[in-house]
C-alpha cells in the first residue's frame, strides 16, 4: 500500500535482483543458531564461500550500569553487553551500552521496540530517534552500536572532525582538499588500527549484536524502528532473525543493495525537484523567486568557475568561508532541506553577491566544537569502504551523477553529495571488501512501514518505493515537505504509533492534510 501527499511520484528505479538468501553465520550459540532464519533459496558457491563459520563463544550477558544523565533515560534500566568483536575469528571483544526505557503505560505489551539509528556512527543511547508516542505502551530498547562514542572501543576520529572544520575555508572539490581529507582519515586509521580490528565493524556483525541482545534480554519477539543507515542494518537483520520480528519501520531508507556513491545523486535530485516545485506552487514564492531551479543550477556553475570567499561570525569567532559549486550543492542536501523556508531567498541573495546566509549555516554546522570527537567515523568508514564503495565502479557513479544533474560542471559531479572523496579515503582505510551477500535485496513478508519525506536529499523517497516493492506486507508513506529524519514530524510519528498497534492497517489519514511549509519571502538577514 502506497500513501503519498501532494508531491510528484518518482518511478521505481531499475535494479537487478540477486537471488535472496539469509546472511546467516553458523554461530555456535544455541540461541543464535535458532535465530538464523531459513533462506528463500540456497546460496551459490561463491556467496557461501564469503561467509565462513564463526568461532564458538558463550551467549552474551548483561552487566548492570548507571544510565547516562539524559531526560530520555530518567526511568531506564541500563546495562553493558560484551560480545565478540570478530565472530569469524573469535578474536577481540566490544562492549555495548544498552538501555530499556519502560512504557508510559504499565504493564507494557510483551513486544518492545528496538531503535536503530543512523550514520553509521551515531550513538543510539546518546541521541535516540524516538518518534513522539511510540513508547506509550511498549518498552523502548536502545543499544549503542559498536564503534560509537559510548561503546568500547569508541572509533571516533578528531582528525577528521578537524579537517571538516578546516574545509569550510577550502575549495570544496579541489584535489588538495581531497588529499587533506585522505590524510586525516589515514591518521585516524593508523591510530585506531593499532588496537582495533576495523574489519569487524560492519553490518553483519552489528546484526548479530542485535540477535545477541534479544537473547540476553530474553525477548521472544520485538519490533524495530530504524532511521537512515539504521534501515540498512534493519534490512540485513530481517534476513537473519525473521521469526523474532513482529514489525519494522524504515525511516529514510538506505537500501544495502544499492547504497554507494552514485546512489546519493538520485536523492539529491528528488529533493531538489520537490523543493523547487513547491516554490512554483506558492504564488508569493514564485513571484519573488521565479525560475528557482534554473537559478540554483546557474549559481552552481558560476561558483565552480569563480568561488566566493567571505567571513562570518561563527561560534564567537570570525571564520573564512569559501563557497564554490560543490559547497553549494552540499549545503543544499542536508542543510537547505532541513531548513527549507529560507532556501529560495538564500539562492537569490547569493546571486546578488550576498553569500552570508549560506556561509553562516555551512560554517556553523562544520565548525561546531561541541561535535568534535563525538561521531564514530571509524565505524562509518569501515562500513562504507567494505560494503558500499567496492560494489560500484567509478564509471557507474559518474553516469548517475550526469543523469541527475546534467547541467552541473564535471568537477562538481566528480564528488558525490554527502560522501566527497570517499574513494580516496577508502584507499587509506584498509578494510576488506564485504561479502557479496551484503548487497542482496531483502524480500520479506514481515509487516513493514516505509516512511519517507519529499524533501529528503539524503535518502530520497524513491528508495522507500524501491525497497517496498520486495516487502509484500508493506505500507509506504511519503510526507510532503519533510527532510531526513521523518521521526520528528508529527504526522509521521502518529502513523508510526498506529502502525505498532496494527501493523497491517496503520492510520495514514494525516498525510492527505500535510502541505509543504510556506517559503519565506524577503526574510531578515542572518
């Protein structure tokens, strides 16, 4: 079932479907052996060879611990769960914080909801994606993924954070910028790889962390709420532990079968088309900012040919910002989509030689000292460099860039939005290519709610449509005017609450009443 608001409907992207089978390691633990679901069809020899048997180990146990001092965890129980870092070799351990937030209404339903957050690299304990109301009558389960800030080891990279703060004053797509990016990643890799097996930080191991968590908590069945990269993890986990999953929500879909550099371009284009179309549909916006789409493309080309340098006051200090075509595109994808009201005005100000509004937001996000050392870059790069980049050619990436934005300069299309210079970074982040099976399409009859936002430039709504086609009992919803992280939207949260009450017939009625928010005309300067 597909529910959309007043937005254009993109066609489902073409893709080849691999033979589906369960990515199931032969775990020695009796509980986890039972958790491995049956395959839809047997693996071929090549795929089977990529998934060797794991070493034997005892089931995970929970050790009580104090909860972090956060409002969401005020009434929670907290533990630490220790599991093998590498289940294939049996070497190393990771310690994962776990929290159980009691339902508002007690006694709670027996099937709690486990929340899987994004990144990969965000910490679900410290920043959980909790839609309003979903914890009303079900406990919420949180676990910090391996490699995130509150896990041990924490694979944070202050070196990379420092580079991104420096990058606001550099030409975005310059080869020298790419070299600095790779140098920062190598410095982090060299430091972390001395004590951690970075190849063990991957989606398959994390999906087995979930299975071990369920066993340790003695939960027979649970529900899943997943966001962003968490949807990638959820789609893999759905193949491994299907009989233990009552229902799944996918919020901002990252399909493991296609996620890579070229994948980012379609999302950016879909959000761009929807946001510029919304301006055309609003008479005041159209009158004040005509031909917004053409103006944006024109500014990308002009800035790429002749970048602008300006200075803004950010975090209490003067910061030099360079705006070129790549910067403008990458400002749009996560920033303009999340704060859309000023998008048209910002582009027209830029065309008039006033870059401060865009420069202020760009620098504020990337130079925030409070965020330095918090994100699990080591986990992110280990996933991207083993499961995404090796499965796509450079030629395919550039072809998808040209299909999405044919009028952009070649130099802008050379760097994927959100993931610039990732090929160069992966060359120094030396982790092996993941198993071919990680790219399988997930086929399932588990009731699934697929939530997307029409302004999501990071995981576009078309990818929700893509995965829903192979989920036979799915409800697909696109909420107009919402960007990445749809769990913050009241209508999406309302749908999610009703879904967990009745996974086969959620109440999606609120979508028809949602309209994209009005654009601001001549907003005051920043």
